[in-house]
C-alpha cells in the first residue's frame, strides 16, 4: 500500500516529461514552417520552388543569383540563420538519450 503513491508520482512525472518534450518538438517544427513561410513572403521567387528547396544551403545558392536590395538581403540571411539554428537544435535534441525515446514513440524525424 505504501508503494502506490510512489508509482503514481513516478508515472505522473514520466507523463509530464513525455508531454513537455513532445510539445517542444512540435514547437520547433512549427517554427521551421513559419520561418520558411516568412522566407517565401520576403522572396516570392522561391514560392514555386518550395518543394525542392529543403536545406538552407540550397536556398542560399538560389538567393545568390538574385538581385536584392541590402535590407531584404539582410532580412533573408537572418531568416536563414534562424532556420539553421532551429534545425540544428531540433536535430541535436532528437539525438539525445531520453528525448530520442519520446521522438521514436511520437514519430518525430530529423529535419
């Protein structure tokens, strides 16, 4: 009878951990989509090619051929930097030990 509260507390802690990590993964994916959408708004030339442009390096190569004013170019480069940071944080988080269990159970894949 004395172990029931311990098991309930442990189960609750595991559930809260699972939900928190899952929420973090979902926020990172939503931020990636939002940044990509903002990039498409800044550069309408990339809207038609959004399926084939998945990595920031490919987007950077595509941008280098375009003539942009300095302000737009700075904003685009900042969005690309934010995308790289977000993608790196997400992929590192998925590889870490307790978080990869949540990712595997929930079906999250690296970006």
